[in-house]
C-alpha cells in the first residue's frame, strides 16, 4: 500500500514487528527463523482498518442496556472518553477479526455537539488498556440533524444549526483562552472540562466532525479555519457536491456508510460514487461502515461498492489500509506492510472486496488470531 505490489513475495516478522518485505527470489532463510506460513496464491495485505465505528460501545445482542454511545445529558461532553466504555467482549470484535480488520477508531456517537474523545485500538484482546494504539485519538463533534433532534424537544440549545455552530465556537473560544492563560501562567487552577481541548488546539489530534450535508461540511471547515485546528470530515455524504471546497480546505474525508438506507433527510444525496469523486480530486479519503449502522465485517464490501462505481481496485484497498491509517494519524504503526510497522496482516483467498473471498488468516502483532483453511 506504499509502493508497487509484490507478486510472489514474503513478509518476515520478529517480536510482533515487520522486519523485512521482499520478493521470494531474494528470500534467504535465516538460522533462527521460526514458523513459516506458506500461503502461495493468496492475497497478503496489511490488516484492514475501520476509521470510524462504535464497536464495543454500542454492543450487539444486549440492546439499550449495553448502549453507551451517547452521553446525551448535555450537548457539550468533551471530557468523556471512549476508553472508559469500550467492552472488548462485544462479539462484533470477532466479526471484525474474521474479516481481516485488525484495528479500529472507536468513540462516542453524534447526539451531542461535542461527544467526547475517540481512541484508536487493535481488535484483539480482553483488556482495553492493552489494545490501545493511540488515546486520545480525536475529539468528536457533530453537526446537523442528530444534535438538533436530541435537544430541540427539550427546549434548550441547540435547536438549530446556528445553535450547534454557536455552541462549538463558544467552547473553542473558552478553550483557546484557557490554553493562553495556562501557557502564560495566569491559570488559577486546571479545569477538567477544558483540559481535553489542549491537544486539539495544539493540532495533536483532530476534531472528528460528523457532517453529512454540504452546508454542515462547510460550517465545520469554516470553524476549523477560524480556530486553526485540524478536522476529519466524517461521513461527508454530500462531499462530492462541494469537492472543490474540500480540496482547498486540505481536510480528509471518511466516507460512508453506504450499506444503509436513506433514513433521514440529510443523507438523501448518498451516492457510492463519492469515493471516486474524492479520489479524482486528490482528497485523502477512507471508507467506514459506521458500525453498527452497517456491520463492521462488511467494510471490504463497502470498499467494493465504491470500486463497482468507478474507484480503482488499488484505491479501494488503500481506503481500508494506508489512507485510513494516515487519516487516523497512526500510519507509523499500521496501514502497510513495511519494515518497522506492527505485524498486522490479513491474508485472503483473493480480492477481499469480492463477496466470495474468504479470510484465510488474520495476524495481529505477529500472532495468528484467526484462521479458516479450506
């Protein structure tokens, strides 16, 4: 995913890391080599990456009792952390592994203007603290119908798109002033609600902005420029309608989900050709299932739908690997088969974007986690 494909090649793993990648014609067996896995004829890819999901927070099987996705008691909840809510026992993690998905960006939903802090994690494990790659990895914010419908019936702000933008601006203004006071030594005491904004304002993590409609996308871009912060445009359902403005902004798009119905007004222009439009314009993009809106194991099929609608096969694969890693700012660890990166590898009988392709092996940190041999 960061260079030319290798036909008839090898990947060498030591202590959970990739130490060498090359052609079999250049392969030399070493004395201390351990197990050799011969997968002749298979497709060997970096572990797939889901860049926006609620896996482990909205758990399967248990309904509302296991739904911890939205702290919908206040429109601004920057201090809540996905780290404290993800349940690795959610069976959806196994579904992800069986699909070759080795890592995922997980966090709160979109009921609030500010939902809280996302994390980036591996899909294998029982203790969330051992599965984390990056925390915090992003700060969730949301525009459009979801915050409006959550709070407008409660006779409180936000009841309109104006109110959503106003509340976010006010919070960022307060956080900016808090940061200035802290840096100048004029801070009386640390504020638990303001501290999570420091890495956002320092551009260490982005705002992860739920925005479907074109006007909402443009609003979040406008606010990001005003406060000089980074964002990812999550969903970006109408991003193909304003692709020139997105190009100028320089911000990436996490596109999808497209395996779902047009269940609300703001996604009426949903189109699986969006990825092709973004790619042709030079926008960095990836693809999401938004699990459980559509199931996480269908991530390769979502990419396949984009390919069916004009995206190249290579770009479909990149959308689930190196592009997702770059957008999530973890491409130093995952996203490609490259020396020094984590040994997260997915091995398929063929193109994973095709329906009848099977996952043969899923390897995470150098360990075979899943196998399904014929």
